[in-house]
C-alpha cells in the first residue's frame, strides 16, 4: 500500500496544476491555481475564496514558463500505483499514437477540439496544432496562447478561439489573433456561433458571459463557474458553486439532481439533450492504490438522473460517444470506456504512450481522441 506522502508526491508530478491542499477537488484546485495570474492583469486583489500559498503558486507558474521554453511542459514518472482490480481487456482497438515524430512534443497536448473541416486540434503551452496528413502543424505558437493556456474551441463559423487567463481571450482570424476585452479559462461554442466563456477579468466574480455579433453580455446570477457545455438545443450547462446550473435565454436555474453533492467537474452534453458530468462524494476510498474521493458519472435528462460509479482514481475528463459508450480518463491510469455493463481499460500495455491523460473528445467520424502527457492518441474501437 502506498503511503499518503508517496501518493501526494505522485499526484504533484502527474497533475498539470498540482495542489496538495485540495487534491480531491479539481475545480477548486484550478480556480486556486489561476487566481494568482489575475495579479498580472490590472493588479486586482485575489479573492479570499480558497486558501493558497503564494510560494506554491509562484513555483507552479515558474515551472510552466521554464518548461514551455524548452518545448516540453512536464517530466513524468512512469511509476504509478498498481491496478488492484481487473478490467475488461481492450479488444484490439485501432490505436494511433502521435508524438514527437508527428509534430507534437511531450507535454504539449492539454485540450482538444475539432475544426469545421473535422480535423482535430490540440492546444497546450506549446501552442495550437492542427492534424493534417498525419502530422500536427502549428497554427499558433506559445507566444499567442500563453503559458497558462486553458482551453480551445471552434465556433459555428469555423473560427478558432483560445482561452488563457494570463492573456486576453483570442480568436484566430486569418493569419493572426484578434484579442477580446476579457480573459477566460473556460470557453464553449454554440452551433449558432455564440461563444460562452467564464469572465476572468480583474473586477469579475468568475461569472458566465456570452459573445454574439460582436457584443459581450453578462449572465447575471452566475459566479465562480468551473465548467461550461452547450447542447445542440442551445441550452447552456454550467458548473458553479458546486451546483449544476441550466442557462436558457439568459434564465439561470439550479438543477436538483439525484446524486452526490461533492465537487462537480467535466460537464458535457449529448445530442439527445442530456447533460453528463462527474460528481464527487465526500467519501474517501482506495481506488486502484490511490486514496481518492468516490466519484460518479451522472446523466441528467431534464427530469431524472442516473449515475455510474467510477472504479478508478483521479478522473480527469469525460466524453460520451454517439453510440452511448461513456469514455473517461484518469491522470494516473489511462482511459476507460463503459458500455452499460462493464469497464474496459486502455493503458500503456494496450499501446498508449502514457497513462497520464488530460482530456478526451469524440471526433465527427466517431474516433476518440485523447490528450496525454506524451502526445495525442486516436482510438477507433472495434465495431
């Protein structure tokens, strides 16, 4: 059994924004880690929402800056806690790994999106890259995205947006970026072209804002937003203050769902109008050799909710395939899929370049893409 100190040391190495004070709570850790960067923008006061140590923040930012300068964001230790249970074996998936040889260096893949052409995009502290003819071509360098890069999205007109709290929100127009008047760590694009973002401006409370026809408007009644997703029906779902909140025509409504009331994370939507997210309980259990909170994947269809227990530690993202398969990633143990009955694991033994996975997304062609510590992976499951 691993000791608490060993687990903390490991998690500090494998998480992009480590904070041993709030390890079980990803959203709070992100907000706390980002707060220090607000001092670089009009010198606002740091909100006294979460306790942070200035030295730790400075160290994290220093590591990000130094690492991006050499083209690799982090150094990862392959020694992870052993699996203590069996998962279904992946049945020879068609798996493609993109790494240094294909133009994407270790540590450069943090977020995923898809261009209007269907081509995958990956963003990180090294810049934004597009996959063309099996090679990742840079379309924006690290100077354009900032070392605190957080998100990338594509709007209904095919315009690429990049979110980075240490720089203004930007959109790629032609060969250059146009800067917006706000900074934002999280963004989402609606089919009608509206951009939904979390306002990270000096005077903001981290509320939701919308950009339509060149004008930003503030959605009143939202603050400390930690996740945004837009459904095909135009309904916006946010995670804010530990609650799932529905925003429709600027009407804000907190949703009463059945499930644990711990931290909420990784919100996404499906074409049937349902919203999916990760909900953490307050119970700490041993998950594959790691002491972690017991997490559930929750599906809410507007009237009722169902939940799936997550049998692994440090869940980092969630995606739902059109065929109903649930895909989830871990920052320790790779990728997992759930077919309604059992979990299948994809790890280094199955051809993954690393078990540290940050983000998942489903491509228009049904492939599952993953941003990992050592490149990007494309999984085409056997039908």
